[in-house]
C-alpha cells in the first residue's frame, strides 16, 4: 500500500508541534483504517491511511490518535518504539499520514551492537548479546527444566518454555533472564512470540571425530517448517579455536558457482543435503558440502553470549536460497563438554501466509531491525566490528539521563510490535 521509495514525493510537509494536543485539519474523503510501523534509515516510520476527512492528530510518546468526525483511530506504539514527540516529522498526502522520528535511545545500562555480516543471506551478529553468567545459568536451566530430546550420539535438544515466567518450577531469576532474551529478540525480529510457534531449544552438541566438516549436512530452515523466516542462535559457551563447531553458510559472499549450486538445489526441491535422491541434486548438494569443507562463505564461531540472527526469507518474502547452513563438526569441548546454543525459530504470522503482498511487506520490514532500548539494553546497529568498537569507545561512560515523560491524557498503554501485516488493525471507534 505504501511505497517507501516514493514516500518523499507522495507526502507533503505538514506542521509538527511538540504540543501534545496540536491539531491538523484537512479535507474529508476516504474511509480506510490501516497502519504500519517500520524502521528504516535510522528512523521509525509510522504510516497511517487516514482518509481525507477533517481530522486532528494527538501525539504522545506511546500512542498516536487520529480524530475524525466519525471516530478516533488510536494506535498504541510498542514500548521499544517510543515516539520522540519533540523530534518527529509529520507529512500528509492523498489520505496517507506519515510520522517519522529517531529512536529514543536513553535510560539504558548496557550497549549491544548488532552488526550486519552479510547482505545475502542477511546475517547479523551481536557479540555479548547475553551476559556470560546468564549463559552459564541457561545451560544449567536447560538440564534442570528443559524437556530433553535425545539426538544422534550424545547430542541433546532441550525444549524450553516459550513463556518462562509462567513455568511452574523455573526459578524466578532464570525465568526473568530468559523472558528478557525472548523479548529483545521479538523487538529485533519484528514480531511477538506466538503460541503456535516451535518451542525454543537449547542444543548440546558433543565433540565428535567425524571425517567431514559438516557431519549433519546443510539445510534451509524451511526444511520441514515451511513458515520460518528468521532464526536466532545464541552460543552459550566458547569453543577453543581448534574446536570449530561454527554455524556455516557456504553461499554467503561465495563465488558464483557455489551460489548457483545453492540456488539450483533449492529450485529443484532440495532443502537438506542429506535428503536428496536424484543424482543431479546429489552433485549440487556435494558442491555445497565441498565449499563448506573449504571454509567457503561465512562461518560464525561459537563465542559465549554471541547472537547470530539470519533471515531465511528475502525482501520479497520468498525463501532465500543463499541461506543454506549447518553446524560444523565440534572437534574440542569448552568448559561445558561441547557446543551449547539457544535456538529460536520465528515463523510468519498465520494470517499473512497466503497474502503475497502482506508477506512481502512483512518480510521486508522485519529484515530491517530497529535501534531500541529494551530491558535497559541499548541495541545499536553497525556494519562491522571495527565501527562498533569505535562507537563503544566514543560513547559516554555515564548513562544519559532519561527525558522527563510528557503529559499524557488517559491513553491506553498497549505494547505491540506489529503493523497491519499481523491483520491486527485498529478500528475506528465510535
Ligand atoms: O549447529 C549450528 O550451528 C546450526 C544448527 C542449525 O542450523 C539447526 O539446528 O537448524
């Protein structure tokens, strides 16, 4: 519906005021109610189809209200997208309202850099996303509270609760830590957890003497789970340099023949290199495995607390055939006997799956993670480690004082991460 490329051309400038109750009057016409919230070019952008009737707008840090003759459209903003009322621009044209503001990055105790590592597949890494002591506690909690699902050899996957604070036995500190990790990932990935999603799991992989580097093969994350769009891996322990155990993406930034093998294997129905029968597909699968053997592409080494976030779908919403990946052989153990990793797979909301346009918009939006503060952690974006180190060095040691909160008139404080792709649309209230 909204073409962000044409945004500047489509929308004319209208005045913005820091006064909560400023009003904007316009001509009347259409009657739709729909909005979307996205993050691009370092700004939040809230786009609302307001129609062309007389209207006025109230802006507050957590909510925007559009008043029309026939009712009020009230849009609650998620807690991590606080509206910078004194610093926002508002534009209106052809019944579309655009409100743009920079992220409010204040009142935090810790900074975390989310670094883009590769464009296709889209991979981010965030060193120290989780504190080391929390990682150690999660290994303990997986053994204590997780449902163990034995795998090949000594490997185990422990299913963890999706809503840890509702878990009857989990101690409250662990539940709070796990909940905070999930919540921060929800913000980064652009969607809240849903009950229909696969349970998060802590994966333990024991050292083995496998000859090949990729003993479990390579796969796309839509293999057997067609609605996944992004995967988060958090390594809970560091393996020694000789241990490998890297999450390996052979097509990432790889020579064209390797990328072609990834593309063709997917186009011909392959989703797992260990599960192809056709000899032609076997050749393509072997090309990907050979590339991984030669350390082609991008490999994320297990480092305690590091997050790796990768997108299985592209801007068009379709499966990205460059996202083939797998876990490399674990050759040596760290302090906890092998490779430990928290895995979270996020899936497309059911209501958008059959609607190509919404799916595309959803995917494109989620692939642009925001900068935000959640649970006192400030998440900033970067493109490489050096840049991030410079930024950390330049950032103030003392935390910035939080801005005084703005007066607010009986506004509901609902926390939502989504735009209209979720089909959760606000209705015009009478
Ligand atoms: O072991 C890894 O690093 C990746 C694991 C993985 O891709 C999976 O379990 O789906």
